[in-house]
């Protein structure tokens, strides 16, 4: 069994960065009903019985920071456009698609990296300091939880602020440092896009690519990518096993801002059911895990979680 310190050292992120909280944005938040006083009371009651809370979060906690998601009704990427994220095999095997990916990501990165945590992110960081959180796994790659101060955290799908070489495994560079290298290799090239998609992506036409030169690994000249799990790729099995270990030591589960549609996160609900752990879900609309939930509240995370009164517990 890992100690608390070992769990912190294992987390996949970078050092906590103190930032101001982003004001709530609802441009990419689907329609919702405000929580009732009874909803708040029920969630407070659920959490009051937990001393080792396991949290699962998804894109729904970051839409309030202005980052769109894929699946939200009416406002997600799939609802607004026919554009789809690039598949991992495309990225690996098609040089034209590799070039297109990096041109889009290069244009989108300044906007994406400037997003700030909102009150939900900061609430989870506060709960950590109060000793309520045993472990937290997020599907998000935006690093906003880390920016807010969360430390007991696993980034299930990686983090867009880091990069990795597909061919030699080199990880000695941040995404911002890579941005500067791409700029040096493309001193004249530029493009405009009026949208920002999930995962720091924008839409560009073939004509806009011009003479853009995509980045290569500074160590082996191989293919480099953000250190995230692409669509069509697999989540690191070691990380999945580690998160499951933390779940087995927890006493309850809170899901926030996730539809649990992808197996990478839903698998933890299945494990929680096997362990007979109580589960609460806060998310706008239905989720794949609703049938397993002891408590389900359909609302915006930022409209309820910051209002939960937590009694402090000794840190574990």
C-alpha cells in the first residue's frame, strides 16, 4: 500500500501554480436547472459520511472556464460542428495529418494555455486542504486542477502542458517551450481561427497551412506529440492500476462534470460497484453511471459544489 507522499509523487502533473480564479462562463454550458436547497443538503449529507473521498472529474468542470467539451447537448463540439478530433493512427502514419495537427495546435495553444481555474477547480483544492479528498482522477488535459492547487491527482488522459516523443520517449520539454521552437521554425507563417476546440485544437483549412513546418523531437528528430491520450489510443495501464488501487482504499465516490461515456472513466464506476461504495454524481443531464448512483443531481458543478459546507478532517 502506498503512503500519501508516494501517491503525491506518482501523480502525473506539474508543480502547483497559484492563479486567480476564472469568472464563470456559460457559453459552452448546456441548459440546466439551478440546484435546490434540498439538493445541496443531500450532497452535504452524502459527503459528511466520507472520510476518504474518491473524485472523478470530466470536461463539465472546465466548460465554465470557457473550454468547450465534446459531448454536451447543443454546445459541445459534436453538436456544433462536423469536425472531429484526429485519431492517433492518423497522427502516427500520415505526414500530412501530422503537419495539420501541429499547425492547428500551434494556433490554438496561446488561447488554451491562458484558461484559468474556476470555482469548481478551486473548491476541490480547498477540500484537499480540509482533508476530505483521498484521491482525484480527472479525464481533463487542461491542467486547471493543478493550477488551482490540487495535488492528490491523476490525469487519466495526460496533460497538454507536457510533450513526449513518440519514437524515443524524450520528455525533456514543456509544451510552451515547444511553442517557442515552432515559432523559430516558422518565423513568417501565421493563420487565424475564430474558434477553440477541446484539447487546444482549432479549425484550419488546407490552404491556411501554407509552408508551415511541424516540430520534430530535439533529441532524435522523431515525431513529437502532446503528452495526452489521443482518440484511438490506450490509457497507460500502469496509471489505471494505480488509480484502481486508490479507489480500493476509498470509502465513497463523487463524479463531477462527466457523462462517463468513455470506458477509461466508467471502469472506475464498475470497480466502485464491486466494492459496494456509495456513489454521487453531479452532472448536467444523464450519465452512463446513473443506475449505480446513490445520489444524482443534474446541475452545473459550479452552481452547487462551491456551496457545500465541509467539516475539516485530519489529513491522512
